[in-house]
């Protein structure tokens, strides 16, 4: 009997915590909604199909929203605005193939990891750049404020790095010889190379990293709820199914 009462009490407590979040709108910026900040030019994680934003992150966010009983809304913005949008309460979470880094952790929390990324180097076919070492002294196109930007600047000097707002703009610069290579995440790299003739990805992994959702440091409740949802979606195979749908095995 005592056990049942304790259990009932625990359940009431759990329910009231969730109800409290929803009612006061504490857990998300707008009641009933889960607003995801992203930069929708990063296939296959987020990209436009007509006027709709689709991709790995969009589907994972939709599955998380469903678990939390919230309606997903996606806000498209520049990559370097995402963390500020989330920390200042304009969006609930950022999903953007975003890498967990020590530097970012100073300003924002990250959920548990849901995917891995690798920074790779794209060159024109026949380029004299054939390895990471060959990059020295050449110009590198990157997407502004990404880890590719940060590593390239650290390793090869800011004078050799040209920053673009979108990954695709860096690719266009490579095609027109304005930069000698592009450093970017492997899956978008594959999409860009497939969409443009004359480009190749070097057979070398520059840096491997973990992707996660960023959530405000002021919103521990949402962080816990998203991690719980991600754990459930991992356990029931949903996350793997979404990854398999967009990312073909080598
Ligand atoms: N993974 C990289 C980063 O977090 C790039 C992400 C992106 O361009 N959307 O910086």
C-alpha cells in the first residue's frame, strides 16, 4: 500500500512539473511551440525542398517536438546567429549540424549527441592540394563561424581564410578559383560535390566531431526534456531511421 501511495505521489509530482512548464510557458519561448533555429543551407541536415525545410535535423526536431507534445516551428537564419537566438530566448533550440565545442559550451548548453561529423577538404579536380599539409599558403573557403572556420584559422592563419555566409557560397568561390579549397562538414561536402562537376573531397579526415542541439543555459527543463526525447528516439530506432534516410552508408 505504501508503495502504491509513493508511486501515486511521484506520478502526481511528475505530471505537475510537466503541466507547470506548459501552463506558465516556462519550458518553451511560445506556449505549445518548439522553435528550432537553423541555417537551412546545409544538406542533408537542413535544406529547402520547395518552401519546406527538410533534412536530418528537421526530422529529429519534429520527432522531439511530437514526444514533448509541442508544435515544431523552424526559424531559418545565418549560422552565426543561431547561438545568440537561442541564448536570448528568440528560439528554443538550435539544430544545425552544430558541433559541440568547449568554446560554445561557455555560452550555451548542448543536448546529448545525435550524430557525428567530419571536417573534410574539397578541392577542384587536379588540384595541387592533395593532403592537409599541402593547404599551407593556399586560400581556404569556409562558412563563417563554423568549426571549419575556427580550425582553418588556427592551423593556417586568418590571412589565408575567406569566410562565407553559406557553405554553397564557398563552393562557388572554389569553382571560380577565388579560393583553392573549402573546409566543411563531410555530408554537406558530399552534397555539394554531387551537385557541382569538377570537385573532389580529399581522402583525409581533418577533424571528427559530435553534433548536438544547443539549448539556453537558462532552460535546464527543456534540456532534460530534449535529452529524454532523444534517448527514447534512439532506443526505438527513430534517430537511426532518420539518419539512414538522408545519409547513405559508404
Ligand atoms: N559542424 C559545423 C559547426 O558546428 C558546421 C555547422 C553548419 O555549418 N551548419 O560549426
